[in-house]
C-alpha cells in the first residue's frame, strides 16, 4: 500500500509529463516548444527523485535542463525570429504523424499487455545508491564497474568538441 | 492502490509517441531535434524504471541512463553546430527548403 502523499506525487509527475510532452510537439511557436521541453525534463527529474535515484535526478537537471535546453534556446535565437510561428500543418502530414505515433503506441502497448505478469510488479524496497558506491562503480575495472565506458565517453566528448569547432567556425 | 511498474511505463510511452509525432510533422530542424530529445528521455525513463522495479539490488539501468544522457548532450551540441552552419549557408533551417545536396 502506498501512502496518499506518494500517490498524489505520482499523479502530479505523470500528468505533467504527459501534458508537457504533448504541448512540446503541438505548440507552433518554437521557443514555447523549448520551454515545454524544459518542463518535461524537470518532471522526468522529479520522477527519478521519486524512484530514489537522487544522483541521476541531479544529473538530469544539470545536464539536460542546465545544458541542453540553454543550447536549444541559443540556437533558436540565432536561427529564427522568436515571434514567428511555424506554418499550419498540412492535413496529410498530420495524419501520417498521428498514424506513426498510434502504431508505436499499439506495438508497445501490446508488448506491455503481453507481459502483464511483469507489468504488475510492485515497488521493491531499496536503499538509495550511495555516492560512494556510484563513484567506485564508475571508476573500477571489475564486474559491474564502468571505467571503460567512462573513458569512451570522455573521448566522445573530445571528438564532439573538435567536431563542433570545425563545423561551426567561419571559413 | 499500488503504483506498479505499468504506471511509470505508460507516461514514458506517451512521451515517446509524442516524440515520434513531432519528428514526422515538424519541418524546422531544431523542432525535430527537440522531438528526438523527447524520445531519448522516454527511453531513459524506461531504463531507470526497469532497473528500480525488477533489479533493485543492481545499478545497471542507472549507469546506462547516465551514459545515455552524456551521449545525448554530445549529439545535441554537434547537431546544433551543423544546424547553425546550414543556416549560415542557406539562411533557412526548414528541411523542406534544404534540397541543394540531393543531387
């Protein structure tokens, strides 16, 4: 049995995820779209906090809300007039989009219902992963430790920096 | 009422479907990138939820999400560099107007 506060918390998070992600793709002003994306990412971070992954929620806020959305807003200001709205959708394109979304929904919902035994799993007890455990798992080479992906990510980020400079510089 | 795993998977599924819809209908490259970001985020939620509900003693899903967030950040930065470069040469970032490299 969950406590009432936990259920209310869940309802707020789930409804804001659904509402803001629908608004992100349906609003016609691009800057509003980026703002709604920010709210969706905050709701996701709240979901991580609710599932006891505090470190992941903090990373979500720092990287997504603090980094990526700012990048989006800057590039929107650089490439479009913020007041402009996109042109009205052609109904053919809209139908195609709705069809693809519904197809995705149907396939995933079928998979969910097909595995209905798994779908009713209750929230097990768990201790929050401590910062110390996360750090040793990130920096070790043993089983369930992630030094190699960590280094690969650092090389990827370096490649990304170089690529960004090369692509965006003035000729 | 118990909040089972299904209650977390459904919002993430709806988020993913919104991403698919936006990716197909939007013509602005940045708006398409935003839709892509929604889809990535929905997948991240799935990793974390499966980790938390099915294997609470391990941390694999959490680490996969951490690395996925880092890769998403790198990918977005590079994509925006390309978009700005395209804007500089074509003065437009609507995909329907960018047909120069098709031939």
